[in-house]
C-alpha cells in the first residue's frame, strides 16, 4: 500500500476519533447536566431501578462504543503498517459492537421517557435493525479478510 494512502487513512482515523470524542463528551455533559445541574429527571419510585439502568446504560454504552472505535482504528492502522489490510481481530470487535449497539439503541429510544418518569418502555425497530446491519458488516469484513488472506497466499 502506498505511503500516501496510509497517511490519508491515518488522518481520517484521527478525524473520526476527534468526532467520537466530541460526541462522548457531549453525551456525558448533557447527561450530567440533566441529572445534577438542571435536575430534569422526574424520579419515579416505582421505576427507580429502571431509570438508573437506562441512564447508566447511556453512559456505559457511549463509553464502550468509543473504546471499540479506538481499538478498531488502532488495529487497522497498525495492520496497514504491517502490510495487512483487514486484521482478523476486528471481526470479533465488530460483533461485540453489534451487541453493544442493542443496548445503545434501546436506551436511546427510552431515555426521554425515563427523564419524565414514564411508566412504559419502548422497543422500536432500530433496536434490532442497527445491530443486524452491523453484523452484516462484520460478515462482509470477515469475507474481505479471508479474500485478502487467500490472495496473499496465491502470490
């Protein structure tokens, strides 16, 4: 792979990580503001555990996706330096990302109701659609890894 291509991928990775950092800081800032500064949460004693689960799930899910993004980009850039295009370890990471995205999309669809102390929870189509799309990409990534491995053996 050309050095200019590797350099462009490195700069793109840095841009993605900057955007991801801004996103996580924003999510944490808004959540902390709603909890302690604005006191926007209407605590419902009947649903207190559910409210804590959703709020904690929002923070943990955002952090996990951020960490997975870092790991993916570091592995990709390191493997490009070694001449490998698709590192195999990223396949499992993408699958874990799909599992975490179930939590993140479920929490996102219920977060506003939890702030208002609502008694019901919502399970929308994105809760399963987005993780299925991510799993599709994991399968495509695995196929690309196997194809690249086969082509390197053929040469």
